[in-house]
C-alpha cells in the first residue's frame, strides 16, 4: 500500500465534525453546574465517550494512505500557539493575574500541559510519527497485524480496569492514540468487517448502553474485593466498549453513500474541526455560568446542555473561520507550507 495522495472519504470528513461536536457536548457536561450522578447524564456521557478515540482512528484511516506533510504539522502547531496566546491574553484582561512566564508558556502548547486542549500534544506527536507508523503498517503481515491489535486491546484497555501499568492515563496518552492510529490504518488497508450501516449503528448503541449500564451497576457492587474506583473504568476513553463504539461509528460513516457533490462543502467544514476543538473549552469556561439554574430538572438541564453545546460549536466555528482568514491574509499558511517543504526536503535527501 503506497503512501500517496488519494481521494478523500467524505463520510469520514463528516464523522470528524460529528466527533468534535461530541467533544463539545462532553465538555459542556463537565461544567460544575451539571449533575454528574444523574443516570440521565451517565447515559448521555456513555454515548459521547468515544469522541476522542474517533479522531485518532480517523488519523490512522486518513493519513496511512497519504504522503507525509510536515507543513501541515507546523501549521497545526502554529494554530495551537495562536489559540493559547490569544485566550491567555483575554483571560488575563478579564480576570487579571497576567504573568510573563505564563505568557511565554502559552507559546508552547505542545510542551506544556494545558487542560483546555490536552489532546493537542499527543495528536501532534502522531502526525510527526506518521512516516514511521505508516512504514510499520506497510510491513506488518495481515495476520500478525490483527493479532497484535487484539493483543494490545487487552493490555491497553481491559487491564486498565484495575491498574495503569502502561501509562494509558485513562486514554489520554500518546501511546493509546498511536494504538488507535494502527486500528484506523488497519481498516483502511483491509476494509471493515461489518458492511451494513444499520449493523454498525446497532453496535455503537449496544456498546454505549453497556458502558452506561455497567458503570451504574458497578457503583452498586458491594463485595470484599471490589473497589469503588473500578467503576471509573467505564468512564475512561480507553474503556473497551468506548473503543468498540468508536470503531463502529468509523465503519458507519466511512461506508456512507454520500454524493460527491457534497465533497467541497464537507471538506470546508471539516477543515475547521481542530480550531473548534481548541476554542470550545475557553468559550465554555467563560459562558458556562449560563447553565447555573438549580431549579432545572434533569430533562430541562439536558436540553439546555445540548442547546448550549450547539451555540458553542457554532461560535467556535466562526472563531476558527476568522482565524483562518487572518492566517491567509498574513500568508502564515503559505509560510508554514514553505518551511515544511524545506525541512522535509532536507530530511528526504539521500
């Protein structure tokens, strides 16, 4: 399987947007005013839990057949710097506490831990490792490849039920995302096992329902060897059922019969996904107080969460569109592409 520019899968572009919206809803559900112990919200989170997994799966599915582009990585890095600096300056202006050290750190979103966009650093690492990962994808025999994926599903997911010997960090580590890259690449190379859209949808629903049901059941287990922390496994990104649900959604969207006429529109909106992710947490941070209504019942609050998430998603989209326009006018995109080509050309010289 040669790594070259190939036709994009429009369904996967659509799924990338869906996954980012799922992340926005997850973040909104995390605001202090949302009741976390409610069964309704447990079930809601269970259906959103695989969102970050989907992004990493898409990376493997899409980039395993594309030529490595260092300019794209640099451009994403600069985008992270833009959001880190701009939102730090806004926060300092609104809430005070400006510090030069913190400002300098905001220029290094990949090198410093930032709870607003933890996913960014390991994702950048994946993009930098694409040539190495793709080489492995190309050389691995199909049988050994599949056995390896099944084997590491045990070590990287199931074993985390009681411990974290491999540093999975509940599915927030680069190692977990690299594993997901290999899964996405496997399905791009060999195809999906389940072809019917309705079967993949049922698999997603069943795996999400199992996640919620097992989490609620695990909280009520009262036996000697059982520890309360075990229930948290069903709220981790690397939960086996969250992984299965994410794979099912990838299979569902990748095989959707979307008309080619929608390609340009879908690619345009999908190109804003990273920016929406980078800015949504800041918007929620500033406007999350709008959900502070103790008199709301769970049903009303859930509707409010959904409406608020839609508003945040649209606002983040507009912010990213403005950011893209500014970068284009300042020729930053052209500059990052040029730097990427120069550096990549040096490394590829014999």
